[in-house]
């Protein structure tokens, strides 16, 4: 009797579930986005951009500590490596840095959530784990914004996706969390990755690259609810459309495209890690807050970060990745 009752009961539950599946999934992305909080971002960033990391210069002791922090996070969260069990490092040999003063080996840190329906199609979310080290007096360049902000944003995005996986709501396409080294000395880690990709580049749907999302551009003091998007329609109009649709729906930030102007002297499109994907014809979005008075100074510290704004920007990236990962059709480089 009990067993029979259970069988009938569970079949009713099951049929309700499948009928409501589409709506639930939509609702759930909001619940997962809410796990990305200013408080968690702040907690991570005070450690990640702390003095103990010694400014995270590529190949230094501090950079190795930073890589360990990222790896330990993924291990604790139960998010796998795409390389092999418990090995989250894509090692880059010293020879790759030849021509640099005092070349040292270094590593990208990678973690992976396998897609449930189209696992071969990969979305790469990237940020650089390195910064510029210390000055001759031993002052630490904390790099809280550059790029502690992008680094800890990825950790929170990964955690939100992992929660979805645990609920049986994991993304249809795969997501690679890519923490690249050697950015500050010349985009080495992202170049190494695109020359030695863990998944074929032709199956790489897009790259969402985060480099500095925790501060406010002095020109934006009056209208701080913004983020600069760079390169978002350079290869794919579809990618920009998805991004602006999810923003309209969920985050309502001002998406400022001013740095897409080909005459802009800053040439930011060429200056962070997404460029190594873009030059391989992979659609990209570069998320950026603009430069500010503490850029590449010892005063780029975690106490100056706007955590509430950073939460909103991080959620925008999460929603964008969620939509690209779950939508029916793969986005394409429709402007090639
Ligand atoms: Zn940077």
C-alpha cells in the first residue's frame, strides 16, 4: 500500500515537473545569480589581493600562492579540472617566457563544468591571475581591481553554475573557467592557451574576459551604474544582442560601448586576454570599468572596490554565460 501510494504520488510530481520545466529553469537562473554576493566577492578579494600574495608577479612565489588559492577553491567546491583529477594547472615552461628579463615557468589555472547536452561546445570565462609584483622598496602592488576583481568574479560565477549542476540544472554547453598568467608582461597565458587549447578552438563558442570590474571611472562618478563592454559585436552581432537582452531583463546596467570606437587611442581591444581568442575568430566580450587614479599603483587596494556594483557586473556576466550555454542555437561569428 505504501509503495503504491508512493508510486502514484511520485508520478504526479514528475508530470508537474516536466510541464513546468521551461519556466523553472528561467526562474532558477535568478536564484543562482543571487548566490553571487558583494559579501563573498569582498571576502575572496581581501585574501586574493592581500600583501601575502606579493603582487602576484608571473613566476614569483606570490603568483604561485595566488594560483593555489584559485585551485583550492575549485577543489573545495567539487568543480573538476579538465586536465586530470586534482591537477588544475596548465604548466607553461620557462622557455615560453624567453626574451623576458629573468624568465620563470608559470601556470594557467583551469576548472571545468561539462555541458549536459552539448558538452563539446565550450564557453570560456577568463581573467588574469597575475599582477606586477612589488617595487624596489618592497611595496606590494595589490592589484585588487587589476585583476583581483575579475579573478574572484569567476570564482563566484563558477560556484553559481556548480549549484545549478547539483540541482540537476547544469548548463547544456560546457564552461571552462580560465585563469591566465603572464597578462601584465604581455598576454602570455592566454596566448599559450590558444596555442595549446584544452578543447579545439573551433568548438569554442565565445570568450567572456573580465579585467577590472570593481571600480568607477572618474568620468562616471555621476552615473556609476555602468560597465564598459569592448569588442562585443566585433565578430558576432548575436553575442552583443544576447548580452544586451539579458542586461535589460536582469541587471539594468548602462552598457557603454565607447571604447569600440576604432579611433579610440587606448586600443583596449588589443590589450587584454580576449584578444588572443578574437584573433582566432572566436567572439569575445571584454568587461572593463575603465582606468582610474590607482591603476597600476600600490594604491589599487581591496578597500577601494565598489562591491555592490561589482556584484551587479558579475551577475551580468553570469546571466550572459547562462543564456549562451543554454540557448537552443550556438551563437556564431556572424560578422566574419
Ligand atoms: Zn589587468
